[in-house]
């Protein structure tokens, strides 16, 4: 099966400076993909942009934004499109997590997880979609979680947000497929990131744990599939038993 050449395409990545987002940025840069990077922290974006520019001959632009704020998300996409043009690829990766029972977790904290993980994905997608539809092509990959497939104790907010992301992914897939836009949901189990460490998630033996680079390679493989190949969701499980 002939694979798609990604060189000179443009990708926008949210949550680009850490973990999975950072790994995806480097994986796409190695393929010659121009990058639009979004994260909340301007200093971390600048550092990442410098690292990428020192190694890869690609166009790179960045925009600091809190994607849980609709106006910031829209402004970030507009700024990146002005500099790089219409994105061919959108990677909705930005996410947050804290855990606690329904009664333990403060309602504002619960709501914030929904705002970042679900509403942020919606805001960014809604801002980027018109140009993709006009161009009649594109790939949207939403980094969800196996927590979007089944709930677990202390994960009500996180699971609700990721169930929502998968529902959004499937509905959007049906809406835009006639515009030659492919929408994919990836559902990793626990990945060895700062987020996992910060929440004391059971990562087990590190050499058997799923790494951000593993997820990045799956993203790369999905993007290289011919446009005729439609995926809905793919679940990725660590080899380390939980």
C-alpha cells in the first residue's frame, strides 16, 4: 500500500511543549512537516521552536494560548494560519488531569478538566475547520484515552471529558468525510509523561511503559495511510500490566 508523503504539509499541535505533543512535533518535523505550535507558556514554546529550528529545515510558528478559552483558541488558530496557511493536519493533544472521587473533587476543578480536554478540543477544531473544508482536505487526530472507553473510580471528570472527545470525534467524522477530511481518535492507556508522574499513576516498569514517542509513531503511521483509509478510533495499551 502506497503511503502518503507528509513533506511540506502543515500541522497544528496543541499541548505541543510537553509529553506526547512534544514527541509528535519532533516526529512530524523529521518528516519535513511545517509546524504550528500551541501551548499556554510562551517561554516553553520559544524554547521548543528553537530546538526544532536548529535541527530541521521547516517553517515553524507558535502561539501561546489557553485553549479552554474560546477567544484565545480562535486567536491562536488565526495567528498560525496567517503565518503558515491552512493546516493540513490538526493534532488535538492538549489535556489535563487530576483525580478524586465525585465528592472529593472541587466542582471548579472538575469543570476545568472538561473545559480543557473537551471544550478546548472543540474550540480549536471549530476554529481550524472552515479553512480545511474550503480546501477540501485534511486530517484531524484527537488524542483521547482508554479512559474514554471505560470509567474508573476517582476518574469521573477525566473519563467524562475523554468520553466526550470520542463522541465529538465520531460525530465530526460523519460531518466532514464528504469534504475529504479524516477524523481519528487515538486512545492511549497510561503514557510515561509528567502528567502521569504528577498524578502518581501506576507506570510500573519504565522500560515496558508506553512512551510519548510510541504514540507519536502511531500518529505518524495514521497520517501516512492513504486518504481512502478511514479510521474511527484506535486504542493503544501499554505492555506493562496494570
